[in-house]
């Protein structure tokens, strides 16, 4: 069975600093990987996704993630964060042989301070 | 705006009651998914429908049921509610392919008193 581990539950960072949110997954088959963001009192918005091809994926709002098959990781990065990036970030995985359900990590709360 | 709509936004009810949550998928999407977000369990997949048929089931309680109608909107029915059912319930929609992105609605916040 697949699982997703987000290694940090909370990440505090100062504005304009770089940030990395870590995500590891476990699966014995090929996976599709996603990062979603949840702003307070809102639904989930897709940041980026890895389906195949280039392992470096660029998303919205200046975020990018790198798929590393050997380390089963899909870490999310941004070189310079803004106050508006304060939100909860979820890593998710799904496979091609289990319908379409997403399996989510526990989330990482990113708090950007001025 | 993802194009997925959910009603109501908030629902407050008492233990033992029954409620219905409604979801309209994005135009053109045939598949609907229901997820539950709670503090202790995180985001968990409940059930998936595709073009009116149940396609996959997750950690959905027997007290919960869902269906997808011919116009593709979906309803999640929660009965004999318990305090622990208080959570945010999300609906998502997509085409069907594994590579398809799931677009999420704004959620329905259920509070059971």
C-alpha cells in the first residue's frame, strides 16, 4: 500500500528566505505525485504535479519540486517566499492501478514571518 | 475558482441526525471523489463515482453513503451522526485517467454537537 510522509509538520521561515518542504512516499509501482496548497478556510489548490518526464517540475506561484525515484522523494521548494505563501501544503500520491484516489500526507504548515 | 461547487458551506447539527452534502463537478468531468479532512485523521479518501457508478471505496463508514446522479452531481449522505464526524468534507472532480488532475471544491464544514 502506498503512503506519504511529510517530514515537517510546521516550517517557520522569514520573508524572502528560501524554503523546502519535504515529502517521501512509499510505493512498489509507478506513481503520480502532487502538491496541493490550502489557504485558511479554503479548498485545496493544485500547485504542481509530476506525471512523467523531467524530474524537475515547475508550478504556480514560483514553486518547484524535484522527483527523486531512488530516494522516493518529491520535495517542494521556493527560492524566496512571501507572506502570502503562508498556508498548509499537502503532498499526495496516486497510482494508475487503484482508480483515482489520492493518498495525502499529513500536511506541512508554512508560516512566513516579516 | 476550481469550478467545483459544494453546498452548504457550513452545517451544524446534533448527534443522531442525518445530513446531505451536495457537490457539482467541473463541466466535462465525469468522476467525483469525496474526502474527509479532520484534525486527527488528516485528509482521507472516502469514495469515488464515475459517470453514475461507484468506482472505488476508501475509509467510508457504513453510516455514510453517496451517489452520483445522471446530471453528474453527487451527494454524500451521513447518518446517525457522532461527534467524531465533525470535519471538513471535500468533493473533487476529474476526468478519469490516472494522470488527470483532481480539482477540489471549497468544502463543507460539518459540526456535530
